[in-house]
C-alpha cells in the first residue's frame, strides 16, 4: 500500500486537530516583533471557546501582546498532551495560524467563564492585573499526525459549527456544575478507567459538543481555592458530537457505563 493510499481523510485530520486544540493548556505562541518583523516565540496559557477557537489571556506588559497590537497575525502549536523526549516527534501536533481578536463585553465574559474554569488562579487577572482575553480566529493550519499523515487545514476544519447546539452552549455551565455536585464518581471513572489517569477528586471544568474537560487539583490550601500547583488536566473526547443537553446526558451516561464495565 502506498503512502497516498494510507493518507487519512481530511475530515479525520480535522477532528484530530480540534482534539489537540481543545486539549491544549500551555502552548508556544508565535508573533512578530513590531519594529523589524523578526519572529518571536513565547509561552501562553490557553483554553477554548465552545467552537474550539483558542483563547489566550495575556498581559498588556508582555512583549507578545505589544506585537499582537501592532500585527494580530499569530500562530499557536498544539501537541499531544504528555508527549516527552524524542517520542514527541512521532506524535500528533497541529500549527494553527490566524488573527488574534481582543474580546470585549459579553464575549469577554463568556471567554472568562471558559478560561477560569480550567485556570482558576487567573480569575482576577483581567481586573486586578492588566490582562485581556483574546480569541484566535483561525485562517488555516497544518497537522502532522505521523509519517505520511500530514495535511493542510482550513479555517472551517479548525472550528466546530455551533448551529443546532445553542441549547448546549447556554446550558454547558449548568451541566458541568450538576456533574460535579451529583456525579463526582462518574467523573472519576472517566478519568481513571477511560483515560488512564491517576485516581483523585476529578471535576468537570467544561463541556462542549466534542467532549469534556476534566481537572484534578492535588495541592489545595485550607481555604479550598485551587492555586494551580499540582493541577492535572484531562480531555474526554466524545465518540460523536452532541448538540443538546439531552444528547450530552445520554453521552455521559453511555460513557460511564463503558467505564464501569472496565472497573
């Protein structure tokens, strides 16, 4: 079989790319220096909007923010979570190019809810400190999934259309809160039995049409406020998209049954 015959469908590459983006937590951020256009790479925390558009929370004092203000064209690199050593070169990764858009008003509020659910230590950064939320509006990307499994991706490949998912978008925070309050045992089963992660008090920080974000804090001070120290992230990808709260519930029930079968 030739490499051409082995080449995966673009739709499959697009799904893998969005999975990598949604699982990203700390990623290289490439900008251009304002004075001479020289390339510049830094490190940024990230989360995602419901459609998989990457979110950044960056300081006005940072060099990369000044670069973005002068030229908002940036690139982010998302790798397979947990990849280490030489093996990183054999695992999936995707470069995403696009325009960084500063978010204001309701858009910034929605971004903050998504971002701080993953990174609660940043909750006051936009008020007490001079930080702002930006969304990367993708223009394209390139994914490397292994030898001969490489492809260019369009803006449409890199975001998930939310038409028909309006009720899920509105109810996502409530679904996560319900799972954390009433089904913590199920969340732990997802993390341990389906994802092979360590045991602990995992919580669901967010849900979207393509999966759910899970977080475990192993070092929490006496006041119960997570500090970011000892934090572990996991991404539970759904085998098929969900568009409504009912479909999300059915998916979560099916997955916990699968997890219990592995117990």
